[in-house]
């Protein structure tokens, strides 16, 4: 199970879904980067700064997405 399977993303302004991009999976707005990659890395113990560097995404965006995911998690801790 993905770390983000039970996260509801519609209220997160940094995340969007597009039917033709990543099979409609939630992505970082304006990119093709699946949000699952960010949240899964954090769930596996990778730090926010390292994730930001690894995916070339502003650290503020990673922090906001992780915080959002933690606040919206259903049944599992990020």
C-alpha cells in the first residue's frame, strides 16, 4: 500500500490531477511529479531537505505537502 493511498488531495493547492498525466494520479502542480513519490520518501524516513534536493522541488513545497498529508491521513501515519 502506498503511504498516500488514503489521503484526500482536492484541498491542497500544490496538488492537481490531470487525466492524461501519470494516469490521473495526484501530481505536484505544474509538473509531472507524482505526489506519491514525495510522501512515500518521507514515510520511508527521507528528510524534507533531502527530498527537495532529490526531486529539485522547493523545500517549502515539500514541507507543505507533507504537512497536508499528515493532516489528511486516514488510518495511517505519514
